[in-house]
C-alpha cells in the first residue's frame, strides 16, 4: 500500500453506480461475450472517471457485481437462496423508525436493484468455484489501468462473516456444518482462493466486513456473546488472509444502512479493538456522516501500530450534500495531526452503489462532485500538513 508521502492521497471504498445499459443486461440475466464486453467497457469508464476526479487509489467500481449477496452464490458452492430465512437485520433501528425504513427499503436500498437480494443458507460443503469470475475481474481492472500506469488499484471481496448477514443470525445461516465456527472457517478457506488471486495479480485486496459492526451493535446479544462472535469473525478473516502480506490488504467495516436516522449504530470505540486484530495494513471506516464524525477523538486514545494506515471516510455516501473542500481538509487534518500525516489516506464512508441499482441513493453527478471536493480537500490539507 502506498502511504501519503508528500501529500494526502485519496481513495474510496469501492462500489460505483453502473451505467444503465449494463443494468439492463444484468436485469435480463444476460451472459456471454456481449455481457463480458459491457462489463469491461464499464470498468474502463469507471477507472477513467476516478482518475479524472482526483482518486489516487482506484478500483473497478464493482461494475461486474449485482451485489455481494448474488456474488457469494455465484462464487461459492454449498449455498442456496432461502427467502424464508430472512432475519431481522438492523432490528433495533428499524423497530424504532418502522415507517421510515419501510419506505426507505422500498425506494432505495432494494427498490431500484436489478436483482432482489435473497438470504443464502449453507446446505452443503463450501468450496470456491469463482476462478473464472475473479480472473475476469482482475483482467478488466488491469486492462483499464493500462491507461493510468501511475494509479494504485484494489479489488474488494467479502469477509467470511458477510455470508450470513441477511439471515439475521448465525443459527439460520448454516444447516450443514456441526458448528457455526466450522462453517465460518470453511467459508474462510474458500474465500482465501479469491484473496490470493487478487494479491498474486499485483492488486491490493480490500476485505469488506459490515457484519463486524452489526454483531457488536446487536441488542439481541449480550456483550459477552457479541464479543465472542466478533472474535470469531476476526479469526476467520485472518484465516482467509494466511500467507498474504498485511501491506497488500485493506479492511473495511461500516454500518450497512446508508441514509437513515441510525441512532442505534454501535460506537466506533467498540469496534476499533477488533479492527486492529485484523492482519491488514489499511483500516477503512465511516467518519464523515453526522452520527460518527465526532468519533475522530477516539483515535487520540488509540496507539496505532507503525505498520497501519487509516482510511477514514471524509465524504459520506449517505447524503446528496456535497461537502465543502475546507471541511474535508479539516477532517483530514484532524486525523493526520493525531495519527501522523503519512498514516492517513482520505477516503469515503462506504460505497455509493453496493447493489446494482437504477436508483442509487446519491445521484451519480452529485457523487462525482463529492469526489472533486475530496481531491480539493486533500490538496488543501496537504498544503497545511507539509507547509
């Protein structure tokens, strides 16, 4: 991973809106060379746009994925869709604001998606079968990077714990293995093949784990049970990362829901101890939305190991307001002053289109304006930090 040497560099979490012609093909379930060509074209356009709008560490925008839930079923054996297994994800938050979230899911998170996310349940041995798919992802991104040889690049992949999130509980996620730990470690062993393929291709790996914050904020669990489950999540992630140098890995965790009251999000202070246990150099987290911006103070009490880099969100994916570059510069400077300027990369709270959707919550034109502001804010912060 590059560090911010001489200036603050910029990145983001990964997902970007897909072009409408590609969405149409996805919705129609199209496969074959025409679909492959459409995805490759969309990746080239996504990388070009990122570079044009000032992003230093780019990705493929997840253009070839309809969403992580479908992607899991496509790349791992042993799972089947089970609509009846849908659990109460974010149950406390949704119960507190039922009318808002009923409209929200209808309009935004699910309503515009090209596929309806289905809970997946493990019903047989888990193994990896996504070799062709990950090879295609890698080839598309590397082809797009030929136009931008100075750009560093990463590919996102799900954490082992992400596979049961929609079922709402560990118990309903697994019907095959004797214990949840056995199930989770089998998933980790399968995903390790994808992780290794990404790193062996010379790209950075980003492990996406929204389940970590979910489990630590789950009011249905006692603090002890939540802690034990979080330990298991981290153990499984590190198992999948065995043999991969930490400086090739970014770890991202977030809160799942985008635009909402979010009064029941777990505090970042409760999550950091587990983040620091993951064998990853880069630590990515939400820091720009109004529920979490104040939590930069938490890092004043944390001793950051010398081999770690923070990727705090300094623009948010949960609002169509474009942050002012001066505010972004202030946010960057807060972290850099506390943790060291070379240990901070300016990023986003989360992805802007985690599901392939006709109605992303942030308008794409607004999103690119946010990236412009991110680049300008990083420039202003760099002037101050390297004065």
